[in-house]
């Protein structure tokens, strides 16, 4: 009796599987291999760019620090710091003659160091933006490897 039920169940399962359209699994392994090769190619192309971006980011921060230090030393050596300290001691006099005061402050600024500082700030911002975009592309490539193939990044 049990053997007969077993045979009937086996026959029913075989009929069900024969009627049902099973997907073709033969290409899945091949697709996964191609996706992995594509990921490795993209990662290999992005790694040097990521290291270059990190190096440029560090160079931008170093440039900003050096320019900031040079500006601060020049600022302290000029009378600008003394002009700015007048705000705290003679505010009524400065408020009455604010145009002459601002012109005096601008004339005493170390213009060369200010331009170097502003250039380094701009360069640092651009390098941070460049580095951030490279890092996002690299992370996107890593995430695609975990979640499956997607758009081309390069």
C-alpha cells in the first residue's frame, strides 16, 4: 500500500514537472562569470583613479594648510591686525568714519598672501569634489558586484 502511494506520488510529481515550463539554468553561471569579469575590469580601471584622487585630495589639504600658515604670519606682521583691533576699542569712531576705516584695512592687507590663500581654497574645493566623485564611482562598482550587474560606470 505504501509502495503504491509512493509510486503514485512520484508519478504525480513527474507529470507536474513535465507540464511546468522550467527556466533554462544553463546560462546563469556563464552570466555570473561575465558579470564578475566586468566588475574586475571596472575595479581595475577605477583603483588607480581612486588613489590619484586621494593623493590630490591630500595635496590640496597640504596646500591649504601651508597657504593658511603663510597668510597668518603675513597678517600678523602687517598693521591689519591692529586696525581690526580698533573695532573693540573705538567702535563709535569707526562707525563715524567707516569708509576710511575699510579703505585703511584693505590697504594694509597682504594681497599676495590673500590671493595665494584664496587660490588654495578654490583648488582644495575642486580636489575634494573630484575625489568625492571618484570615491562614489568606486563604491557604486563595489555595490554592483554584490547586487548584480547594472549600468556601465566608465
